[in-house]
C-alpha cells in the first residue's frame, strides 16, 4: 500500500500542517447549528452505503495482505468488512446524527449583584486525534462523534486497515461536504509511518486531545509518550464483590453475566470477591466454573472448592479478557474495598448485596469511574448508560470518567454579558 | 534554613512516599461530611490567628535572608507578612469553610428502561500538588480549597518563604487535626531542593493534578515538564475590542478599567482593538494615554494619535503586566476575531458594542475561557464570578476553564443502583 500525497513530509511538519487545517475547520464546525451537523452525518451515512462496493473491494485488499502476512483469525475478523458490517457502520453514523447536541447547552447562569450575567456554555474541545488499530469501523464511528460534538478529527488507523480506512474516509468526507462540513474537519493521516503517531502525541497546540482505541500496548504507548491530554483506559480489572447479605440467585446471575456474557470486553469481571460470611460461596464458585470459566482461587477459595486452580500473585493484577476468573475470599466490605484499592484499575466495580448500608458504603468508598450495586459490570457502556454511542471509556480522574460520549467531547467557556460594568 | 526530616531522601522516593500517605488521607477526606470539613477549616483559621506571633517571627527570618540576598522590593513585599496579612489569611480560610461543598452533588441521574438508576456524582479529584513562589499566604489558601473539596494537598512553596510556610503549615495541620482532618491531608515538601519539584511533576499515580501558582517561568517549566495533568494559565494576553457601535463613554470606562485598575494581574487588558469605523478612536486612545498608560500603536493608530509610540511585532504577543498597552485598528468584528485568534492566550477577551448581533458573534467566535460583552476584563476572578475563592485561572481546554474554584477541584463518578440487572 503506497502512502498518500503528503506522506513524504517530516512527521512533525505533517501533523502541524494537518492540525492547522483542522483548527480552521473546527472553527467552522463549532458554529454549525445542530440540524446542519445532523444533516451532514445523515449524508455521510448515505455516502457510506453508496460506497459499499468500493469499501468492500478495499477491504479485500487489506484482508489479502493481512492473510499473506499471517495475521491470526481474531485479527482478520476485526479487519473484515462485509455488507452487513458496512450497513451497520452507516447506521451508526446516522444514529449519532439523532443524538442530543451538547454544544451550546447552558450549564449554569448567574446574575451578579453588579448586573453582569455570567453563563457557562458548552463548546467543542477543538481538534481531537484518534489513534486506533485494525477495526476500520472506528474511522466512521469516531469521525461521526467528533463532528456531532463540533470537533475536527485527525484519524490514524492501523496500517493493516489502510485501504479500508481510506475508502471509508473518502465516502465520509464526500457525504459530509454535501452537508456543508469542510473536508479538513475529518482528516486521515496519509502515512503508515509510526513516527506520525509520535508526532500526534507531541502536537501540543495543534491537537487538543488524543483518544487511543485499541489494545493495551497501544494505550500504554500513548499514555507514556503523550504530551497532549489523553482520554483512555489502560485496564479493566473489574471486580464483583458478593456480600454476606446477597441474594444467592442474584449473585450467581450477576457474576456469570459479568464474567461470561462477553469475556473480551473491558467491562468484563476479572476478579470475584466473596465475603467470608457469604453462605453460598462454594455454590457460586461451582456455578461459575460450570459455565466453562477457568477459576483460580486464593487458598480460602480453593479450600471451599478443591477442584479449582490456585491463583498466584499476578492473577489479581491481570485483565484476562478470556473465560478465566480469579476468586478471593475477603473479610467483608472492608476487605473488598482494600482489595479493589490495591488491585483495581478504576474502571467498573460492582457489589451484590441486600444490605443497603453496606452497598452505599461500597459505592462511596470504591474509587472507580463506575460503581454498581446489584448489576453486572458488563453495563459499562455508553449505549447502556443512555448516552448514545461512546468514543471510549476513561479511567483517568479529570475531565470525563467512565463512558465518554458526546458531552465528554465538549468543554465549556464562560460568557459574561454586561452593561458597561467596571471593577473600579 | 535547614531542611526538615525526610529531606535527605531521594526526591522521587520522597514524593512517592508523600503521595502514598496523601492517598490514604484523601480517602478519609472524601468521606468527611461538609460540616466536618467546614469545622476543621474554622479550627485551622483559629490556629492561624493563635500562631500569628510565631508566623511573624518566622517571616522575619525569611525577610532578613531575602534582604541579605538582595531580593527586589516587589519580591520582598510579596514575601512580607504582618498582623493584617495574617488575619486576612485566616479570614480567607474561614471564608472557604462557608462555601457550598460540591462533593456529593448529583450532576444528573437517569433510570434506564431495565430499571438500573445511573447517577453522576461529584467526588474529589484525590491528591493535588501545588507549586508556588514567594507568597506564603498560598500555603493557607490552597490548602483550604483542597481540603474543602475533599482533596489531599502536597504543597511546595518558594525557598525564600520556607520558614513562613512551615510556620503556617504547622498551625494549619494543628487546627485541621482538631477538626478531625488527618495530618497527611496537607503536607509540605520538606526540602527546598528543586529536584523535588521535578519529582512532583512526574509523580503519575501519586499526584492527580498539579496547579502552579506564580510567574510565567514557573508555569512554563511546569507545563513543559509535567507528566501529571496541569491546571494553569501561562499568559493573560487579553483584548478589549471596541466596535463601531460602542457607546464612547462606556468604551472609555471599560478600557481604562481593564488596563489601569490593576496592571499586574492576569485579567488586565494588554491589547486594545478598535474598529476602523469607530468614530471616537482618537479620543479613546488619548483618554487611555492620559491615565498614565504608555500606548504603542500600529501605523493606523499612530496616524490617529501621532503622540503615541509605534508598536513592533512583539507587542501583540506581550503580556506587559504594567501600565503599557498595544493598540491596533482592525476591520470590524472579523478583524478583531482574527487578531485574537492569532495573538490571544485564551484567557479573557471583551467586546464593547451596542449592536447585539456583533456582540453575540464575538462571544461565540472568540475561543477563550472567558468572553465578555460590555464589561472589563478585570472581572476575570473567581470571587467576582460568585464562585468564592479561586485556586487559579485555567486556559487549557479540558476539565475546568477560567476561574477554578471548589467545583474545578472535583471530578465525578458514575453510581448505578440496580436490582440484579444483567446484560444477558
């Protein structure tokens, strides 16, 4: 796959130039009324549908190259586009057009004693860089969310998906242009040179926020190298704590769903913590193992159910993303909270309990972006939260936490309206 | 001045250890009800008043050392504490106790169709590092704001104020302890070694947020070196744009106040932009010059008022913090917006105009943390905004913009309350 025009430029120069053009486009986007942005996205969705054959052909190119390079079946599946997936991608773009627009929302407003009226108003962040791996649908999903929130996007997808991404991007900007969005609002980095990623990470002033979408090694690199702020999560080492007061049927249903519904997502449970006083602990562990989950227990858990394997120290800090769970017996709420404080990744943790006081203490004391009571950790998802599509889940402490959707892609400014007030 | 115990430790180890103790204290603080935090701050204010003689004696030590080292009068004035300033510092701490507590506020709440109730609730950020210069009152101000918002603080003041800071810190933690706040909630870095600042800036995981309080060189160093997120502003290159539709008396009052009320604060106007069609331009420039302001004009401004000096290219990018202003004649709103986009620092910009449409376009298009209409830029202040005391003004795009007060020192978590929901 040859690079596009511009790829021969020095990476820092390339990204600075793309950023400058994105900044101009972001000014246009910030001023676009909601119906204009929505119409542009509907038009982009239509353009994706119209370009389905072209996108499929490009994807076949990528697939052939990936197969020849010996990529694994799972990676090939992520890369693959078919008519159903292309239609779903177009539907996703159209769905973003229907979301409530946070831009222009008045967060609060106050009249000061001197008559000055001060309001905080949501505005776009500006220019957002998205760095992702093999799934080509991210090109459309991320672009749609950025545009709806009034931001320009600079997209850098995986090299294995380069033909697919270019075909999707070409359709997108053609559709967006018909709706009045400038082409520079959504730019695709024209080179697969990894130095371009480094340049994005250091583009302070040109890019306002970086969102990595992909596996742990990508996120770790971005977090380690970035000078631009990053919204991301590195790990989803999520816990379910089953309190002595838990209803056994509910505990079993929540634990099995949290672990086994989909094992490869960041919201999956990785560690089960069981209160030493919970009577049905052995039954719960056996129930989980019976679903096909490999269970690794601490000494107390192994005593209860001798069939399970022994966990080692690394298990408590491992995101399996697989049908494997670590199980520890803890001394009540305090034991659970201490375990999560030590081993958790501040993503999503849940308690199953009938005792309201215990549950509320768990919700208050566990320092994670999402804390749940009597619900599966697999609800950690923008759609399930009623936020619409999400751009990702953030476990940092600033700006946006948990599922990040349109509102997380905005910031605010203060607007003051006076009648000649001076401070005097 | 000798270092305190702990100062001989390697800076990275020292900060990691302080951070670990601060993390434990932040857990205690996060759970403290508002009246407990308020009572602790009232007690700290009383302790500061009780320790006034000790603080004054310590300050005399710092002043003698600073005078011997040849510090300038302005620096000595910043360093100096007297009974009035100590009383004002204590009053400031007590005033923070009276502010509305953002922690625990429910930002929004939604019941999902499956019955899961999801709320976003404000929580403290965690551990905040404050790096400041010669003003010892920052020790008390910053600590009070951090504690009221439920955060632990790690304070690193200027080496010239080390005795004053230690005396203030000792009084503070004694008072806070009487109110039930752990001593590790407010820690003072025990060494004046500059390497400790570097260690704070890199303490990802130990410190959640760094706030520099001081001059441009401090902020620039912090922004360049920090791996921890930073809330700050580097410059306040603020503009007042006087539109053709402006009332001349209002324009003169706003411009003179914005520039001359206090010239050394970050909210002071540095550049005056005048619409080419504004009839009273010469009068306005002469009025500003008559207040004792040195005016440097672009060629068109110099033609209108030949007595003023000619600005050079650097003037448009200079924060004078003095009785100096640059003046440019611009082509209406678009000229003003373009000038601000090119030279502004995203801090505070104001338009004086009678034309509502022009004013609203300015407020929408100028990309600054604070945009004002018919009001002086000197209102850029948390107190004037009705937020209570501010920890600083931020010009970054994420998390908090403009005056950062208690709410800006919090983040949120998602709390979901269910009845056994599984995703299925």
